[in-house]
C-alpha cells in the first residue's frame, strides 16, 4: 500500500485551489462580471434635479464602463463630502458653499463636474405686489429666506450689492410650509426653479395669481449649485475609475437633457417619483434642461471657474470662511491642464 504524505497532499490541494480561483477571476474579468463597486451619494432626494444620474444608472451606462454603482439619496443629515472622507462613498454631489467650507477645514475634495450652469435656487414673487426693476427695489420688502441655507448667503450678497442692510428689509424665516406665500403674507419666496416652483406655480395659476422669478444671476450674483465631487486620493490613486465614472455620468446627463429622449427621461423619473403627474415632470424636465445647458455651446458638466471664484469671494466677504481657499485649485479641469 502507498502511503500519501499529508503535507504534500495539502500543498497539492492548495495549488489546485489557487489555480481554480485564478481561472475563475480571469473569467469574471473577461466577461465584465467583476465590476468595480462604487457608492455615489447625492445631495438631496430622487427628483428631477438628479435625472441625469438616474438615467445613467437605469440605462446601464455605468456597467458599460465596468462599474457597479449604488446611487444613494441625500438629505439634510447626509453630507457627501464627509462620506468621501470616511470612505463610505467614492463620489458625491455637493453645492459650492459645501465644497468651500470643506476646503477651509482642510478637506481634500475635488470638483469633477458642474451640473447646473444656472443655479436653480431663485425667488418666486408676485409682480403685482412687488415691483423689481433693480436691487434697490428690495428695500422695505418682506423677503423669505431659509436661515442657514444657500438662499440666505445669496440674499445677503444681493442686499450688500444694493447697499442695503438687514435693517432696510424684513427677513421672514422660511420652513417647509408654503402657506405664508400662498396666503400672501410673504410675496418673495425662495424656491428651486425646476421642482418646487412648478408645484407652486400650478397652485397660483389655479387661484388666478400672477408670479415671476427673481434670478440672482441677472443681478451679478452667480452662486454655483450642485456639482460632482470626489476625494483627491481617488484622483491620484484611481484616475481611470474617476474618468470612467465621470464619462458614464455625463453621458447620462447628456441623454436625459436631449429633447429626443424626453419620454425616456420621464419614464426614468416615474420609477422614483410616482406622485407627480407626467405633465408636472415634463415641466420640471424642460426647466432643468434650461438650467443645465442654457447655451448649447457650453458642454454639460462644464466647470465655470469664474462663478466658483465669485462664490468663494461672497463667502469670504460674509465671513462664512475665515480666509480665501483658492477654490480653483480644487477644480478638476484646471488640475488636468
């Protein structure tokens, strides 16, 4: 009888197991099944403001790049930049003020793309109650503002630009209740032009009210909104993944913003927003398109360096950050030059 050495048997099994594992891994890689796992944290809930993100996911644009992406909703208690720092997400969405505050605190965050060329945060007002032809016309008015929100920063910049102080106006604290605006207690109300404003507009039209929109950019205050961010470590250690993810995401936005794909974009939104009517979503999509790409010559995702610098200057002037952070150093387009 032949006696088998147990140590040799164990070695043989180990080599065989490793060989099988290697063959299995190669097979997975060649078939595209071994996708890279990515977590993408949004700034807010699923709605029309993230239609490009949802389109890229639902139309498998990430998997075409060999990526498996989990898109997670944001919210008031979700900070995408913080999750990047903790390694809980590889990519996220943040507004310029969040990025600048984080840079001021030493965060290594990089801006990869800018989703909105025009900030969707504007004010809805009643022109039959407030006549606004110049910033000075805000004097003596009751102005809705979300204390601690982006709109407070923007409004204070507008007042300063007009040479007005808080004593020259009455600031009304805005919460998640539109009643003061609907009941005409306040006639100047902050809204997201492509979502909240559509809902409110339908209500006002139903009651025969007229309304208009006050866009800070028309008065020289350009404050950058939602943008795609990642960590500097990701840029340096996994640049190929960053490029793949960004390319797939921007293809999703380009497709979702193309009027030819409007029906597909609406179908994508309906999977996440079952309460809004198709008509409402169509309005929101059309407005979003005008904010994301107001000029066909400007590519979707373009980073407006001048607007970022102005946003930083506004925050420094108002004491929201102690010193300049030179935000342009965190813009990917400049880093690639």
